[in-house]
C-alpha cells in the first residue's frame, strides 16, 4: 500500500500542477497512464446537451481529431454509458457483446491505426454538467487491467474531473484577459480559435455565419471540418500541422489552403497561426477564414497610406489588383500608355519587385485578396 500511496500522491501533485503551470496537462495525463499501467490515457466528456470533448496522452492530434470527427458517434460504449446511466468502472465487455466488438468500426478501423487503445477500462462519473469518462487503454498483448490498476483509476478519476473543471475556468479567464477574443472579433475575416485537441473554443461573427450555413466549413461534435468532402483531408492536415507547431513539435506552419464551397466557385481561403500566449500544448491554434466572394479592393487612399505610393500610382495599383490591364487603365483615365507605364515602373521600384505579376501578389498579400 505504501508504494501505491506514493504513486497516487505523485500523480495527484502532477495533475493539480497542470492548473498553475507547474507542469503541462500532457505530462499529467501521461503520469496517470504510467500509474495505471496504461499505454494511453483518454479523457472523454459527454454533455447532457449531446456535446462531446476528449483529450489524450501521449499527445497525438491526428488521433484526437479523427476520433472526434469520424468515430465518437460510433462508439457504443459511450452511447450506452449515457443512455443506460452506467456509472463506475466499466470494461468493454460490460456494455458490448463479442459480436458487436467484432463489427465495431472503432475496434476494426480506429484501433488498427492506434492499437494501444484496444483494451480499455472506463470510469464513468456524473460531473461537469454531463458524463465524464476517464479511460485507461493498452495493447491487446498486455491483457486486461488488473484490479489494482483499476482501483487506482477509481481513486484518481474524481480528481481528474476536478482538474479539468478548474482548467476550463482558468482557460476561459485567460482567453478574455489576454484580449484575444475582443481583438479578433473586430476583424472582417472569419477567425476560429481551437485548443490543442482540435475543439473549437471561439468563433467570431463572420466565422459563425460561414459555419451556420456550412459554406465550406462545419462543426462536427465541436471539431471544425470542411463541409465539402474533397476538402476535408486538406483542412484535417492543416489543423494537425498547426497543433504540432503549437505543441513545439514542429516549427513550420502550413501554407494557406482553399476550401471548396457548395454553389460558389470562389473558395474560402484559410490561413493557420498559433496563439502568441501559452506554451507547449497549451497554446491555441488560430485559423483565419476569408470569403473571397465578398472581398473588396482597397481604396487608392488606403494603398497610398500603406505603401507610400503617390495618388496616381495608388490608383493604378488598385486597378491592377482588380484585374485591369495597364493599357485599359490608361484609356479609362485619359492617360498615355507611356505615362501609365512610368507609374508602373515607380510602383515596382517602391514595392521592391521587378514584374507586374509580383506587384499584384504583394498587394494581394498586403490587402488580403
């Protein structure tokens, strides 16, 4: 018992240390896995409103996103825990027959990719406005969890739920205190903030409008995904790569992508960033979403202020950005072609480029075209 008490004490210290930043939440979940002899620890929460959230260690954003998007609604264990109001320790065989396991998409598809999840012991608790299910998992070759290991999960489970609850309070306060939401809400482009597990924390009004009508983006159990099937792998890859940068595992953010939209030939342009606050996996992912169908060219005054071009050069720059040729612009403005090309030469010089196409590219990046 002395050894078990020491393990519990060390694990609890790590769990509560994740609230004040003494250690990361990923470290705390990893400590739970180690204490219970698990290859993986997963925290699932199902709200009474049907909402779903989960987290897991070792950190693997691909598995987190894939399960939330494609498999959470196929997991009979979670469904029956909720519908039958099952509480306490639950093994897979307690709520699924052997035939159901043999036909289960989670076991036959997801666990083939993540075999460390095969054996599972779930602690179902009433908490956080719904059902929480701290879960320990390990490979089939390691066998079922022992009574001592499951007893440790029973002891740690209520503390895990309390820590998650406190973390949510701290995260919500930090998000507001940092002014991130207030600043991003004022932008014309859509902005979506998501946590290290891929769950959306906040969307500004333009993003909510796009998601509401599934105009290129939609929410599936709290996780963002492309509404057009052909674009889903591209957005999925972007979010995974962004989360790896947020966690400090990679350093290069993905390039902007275009998402197909129903009934609109112009794609949504999505760019990825990570939040400037936080560290390790506590940093948030940020996507900006631009609706090119509603894009308007900047005014000549805006271009002049931003670039230092003269009024005449700025008017030509706007025309080029809108797709007009130099000759057509000269005719419309009553200028000679020579004068218009002289303006273009000055624009190239001031923007530090040598070709007209590069002028348009620089202006497009500057003004969000």
